[in-house]
C-alpha cells in the first residue's frame, strides 16, 4: 500500500532576490495543485521547475505543465531537466536500464501566459532570455490567480511551514 510522504512545508516558500521573488518545485510536485498554490500565493515572480531527465515520454507533459504554470501563476518559469548518460544509467542497474533512456535537457524559459522565450533541444546547453517584469503585470490584469480570482472568502490554503503537530486549535474568524 502506498504511503504518504512526511516532512515539513519549509521548502514551499518564496525567496526575495535581486531579480524578483523566486520559488521552486521539484518533479511531479507540479501536479499537486496545493503545492503550486502555496508557492504562487507568496507572490512568486520567477519559478524554477526542476524535472527529471531520461524519461523522454514525459517531455511533452512536462512542457505542458510548465507552460500552464506560467499562465496560472502569471510568472516566468525556468524549466530545467537533468541529462542522463548511458554510463550513468548502466551504473544504476538493470531496473533503471529498462526504464531510463539516455538524454534529457529539454529545458525552457517561459513567459507569463505560457509563451516560450527559449527552448533547449537534447543535451546540456545554456539558455538565455530577457525577463521583462511588466509582462507579469500585464497578465495579472487579465487573470490574477492570487488577486481578484483568489476568493479567500470561500477557499483558503493552510500551509504548515514547520514540523506538523498532532493538534491544531483554531479560533473562529
């Protein structure tokens, strides 16, 4: 029977940097809408989406999820995937050899709204793009997921940043 992962929400936070508010999720954390919302609601302006490499059949869905994230959050997304060599796959053993394929590196830079600014092919490469913060404001005028579309009067997310405790007592609003 599958078990739920345990841990804390310390990594679901956004960092103020010289280039903007930076957040990140790893791999298929991107399919969990609560994880996405937790990071986006903190005013994320640049999101780093880290995806696995060596699974070429997932590249199209990772691309779609990355572009949707940029639209949903009205932020820039720097999507990165690892690159796997045959030598590395061989070192992982027989099970990995049946699942993984050499390659990866299907990275991209996406603008708010989902427009691709830069895209890598296969293999290691460096991507560059000019990120204009005005694009965030332009998209937030159309749809602001954490602003006028958030509706905290009816739906809210409770994030526990530290270790979970067995009892939480909440006072009525």
